[in-house]
C-alpha cells in the first residue's frame, strides 16, 4: 500500500515510518528534519517541511503528490507548548491551531481535490486524550488540548462530507506515550507505552479499521499521567 505520514522525524511518527517500511509498504514521510538514514530504504520517500511555515505548505504537498494515490494517510505531526491560560500569547495558540488543525485540513483538501486518495483510503488523525470532551485536563495544556479537540471535530466533519464507501476518517485519542512531547508536557513522568508499541497498534488500526468504521473518536489510553 501507499502510505503518507506526517511528523516522521522522531517519536511515534518515526516508529510508524519504520513499522510500515518493515511490513513492505511504500511510505512517504513529511517532517521538519531531513532523515538521511531512512532514505536508505528504496520504499521510503522523504519531504522536508517546517510545519509552522504555513505559506510553504502547498509547494511541499505538490512534491508529495508524486507518490501517486495514497491508501493510508496518518496525520501525526503535532505541536505542543505549555502555557497558563491567563499568560499565554494568542500567537502561541494560533501556532497550535495552525500545526495541529489547519495543516491537517489543507493536506486532506489537496489530497481529495487532486484525486490522490485511493478507493477505500483511510485517513487517520492522531489526536490526544486531552482533546476528548469530558476527559481529564491538565494545567498548562489548554492550547494543545483545544487544538486536538478541534481536530477531533474536523475528523467528524470530514466523515460527514466525504466519508462513505470510498473514504474513511478516524481520530485516535492517544494517552501518554514515552516521547519528547510527553517529557515537555509532564517532566519526569515515564509512560508504560513506548512509541514502537503504539506504532504497531496504529499501523494495524489504519490497515484494517477503515473498512469497519469512519468518523469515530477512538480512545487509546491505559493510565493518565497523574494516575
């Protein structure tokens, strides 16, 4: 299958890239950092892009279109910066929305309008338990949580407009995974889940669940960071 993954330079994205390659899939990756080691694989194609540079997104996506029609798209790239509600700058909030929501929308729009999603394609948006209504919320993460909540709603809206027999859109609300982002959000906390384990789950979900569901918010969490 042809697979497109964003945010592949580290953490869950890097583990996803490696897992798909190991299973023999053709993988296109987008990240801020160029990964020379990954390019050693003939089945991997890399496009470098800084997700904060919104104006350059269209040109970057044109390069991605060389990959042909995609069967699986995993929107994994994300941004997190801690800040108190009363003190945080609107610019920081806007960066969260730009990277975590708007870029996902633009990627999906282009893939749909250019006919670059194959029949039965599955788009998986990687979210957070912090973006789930009624879930436990944490101090300093309001911008991140709000952006992930918006991404969850975007996923449901994409399903309402374009879901059906040909396309599936789902949102995985991940709990704590041992990544650099987790260290920034919860210094000193160590999760029971590593990126490789989570990647195996996401790969299996993306390969099989698009045939069974669409527009769903799936919670993938065992223990919260304060539990």
